[in-house]
C-alpha cells in the first residue's frame, strides 16, 4: 500500500458469479477518465437526432428532453430499442 486513503470499489452484475467477475474486470481494465469520456460520447451520440422544442412548447422542451432521457436510460444495451424493465407509469 502507498499510504493513500483512495481506493476503487468495483460493482458488477451478471447471470452467474463468473459472468459478474468477468464484467467487473472488463470495466476495471480502462482508466476511469477514459471510461467517463466514452460514456459521455455515447450519451451525446444517442441524443444527436433529438429535436429542440424550446420555441414551440410551454416548458422549453423539458418534458420531451426528460422523456427521451428516461427511455434511453431504460434501453437494453445488448438489444437496442428494447427496454430492460417495464417503465413505471406516474
């Protein structure tokens, strides 16, 4: 140990212990800053086709933007355009 108070906590999910550990090691393989950059790039790319409704809605398009974000967050990353779980109705 180098005497630092910093540490990395890894959390991964899978269908088996082996799958979870493999996922964890794959996620720890890239430095955090690189992971963060890739995440941000993917998120921006997924929102490229989103229209701006600021000038034609009463809430500056916030409901639309939040709805798109909610759908993207629930999208299955393995099977695009499918949701991972039912989206709750308010």
